[in-house]
C-alpha cells in the first residue's frame, strides 16, 4: 500500500484487542516522534509512555473515563517541554525565556502535533490503530502531579494506540475544494457553506444511532465496551429533544461542545499554565 492510500484509510480507532505491542515497534513509534519537524530543531517536546494497566486506568479516569484509553495497550502523552531547554540554556550561560513568549509556546505546540502525527502514520503501517485524546487539557494539574511532570512541562495531547478490534467504516470530511484555497483565500457563499456541511454530515435524522455513526462515533464505540454509560445513546437522544436540536451545528455547539462551556474552560487552562510556570498573557 502506498503512503497516500495509507493516509486515506486512516480512521480513529477506539476499540482495541487485548494484545501487547512488541517493544521494537514501540521504539520505532518513539523514533518517528523524535524525527518529526521542529522549529529551529529545538525539539521542545517530551513523550510519556504509558503501558502499565494501573496507569492506563488512571489516565482514562483523568480524561473523562474514556474506555479506549484504559483498553489500549499503549498511550503516549505528548508534552510541551521547556524545562529541559531552560536547564540546558542555563548551563550554557544564556537566558531562555520561552515560558514568557507566546511564540515559543505556539511553535512548541505545532512541533508536538507534528510529532504525534508521525506516530499515527507509522502506527498505520504496522496495522495499529490510534485515537487522539484532547481532554488531557482539562486535567493538566492532575496529570502533572500523577506523572511527576516538572514545571515548564505541559501535557497537551494523548495518543492511544493498539491493534484494532473494530474500525469505523468511514469518517465524514469536507471536500478538498472546500478547504483548499489556490493562491488566495476564497470566501464561500452562504449556500456553498451550507451545501459543504450537508454533504459532510448528511441530514439530521431521527435515527440517532445512524447519525452518531457519522458525527459522534465515540458514543457508538462506547456501547461495544464496558462503559456503555459513557455516552448512552438513549440519553443523548433525550437531550437532543430537550435542547430542541434540529441540525448538526446545533448538535455540535449546543450539546457536544457547548459554546459557553468551552469559553469557561479558558479559566482552568490559563490557571494550569500559570501553575506550570508559563506567563505569556
């Protein structure tokens, strides 16, 4: 299979076999993470390898009791790491103030995601599945304490990896023409935007399970595991009626990612940054 086909067949996998990943493959994944692009080749990242069952269960608890984090044989916590760089700079008699520079933070986060995506693609080539878990951002302080993470190191993303027990058949995406802009940005008309998202998600339907298979696969996958209550479909359907949700945008921004709640999360995230020694705001 060529690289294009490998990338195009990739799906977020949340249902894993009870099968360990050989150590040589784990090391290859870490090598891929380490060989990712990095601004100035400074490499302001670290990766915490989580394989022990007890720690996987604790990590799962931290990120909202998502069962796939507990069941996957491997989770990698990708961290922005300015602690190591600051130590090195001090030893070399030069001042490094990355914790005060938003630019350093943003470049480090871009480096981190390049590193993680390297792992995703290499994992696919080994017939492994993976899924990104972003809710570690909600519990940065707790994660730093449990995994003994020092100041100036921030856990920003979890990648769970394992051999798939099941793989989603498809994943809706916008068409290439919607996201690609040739030479300059082209503003889409209201009708073009509406059509683009209708083609991506389909029509909002009464068949909740079929709808969830397109836009809320976590709820469907949770039913296959020991946590059907994590995103119970009957409860979801009742909530959709209660909130008078009539389309996908309302589902996303009133139920799944409530806009006001997402804004309120700023406070906790900024507090976690300050607790870790970051002061660029």
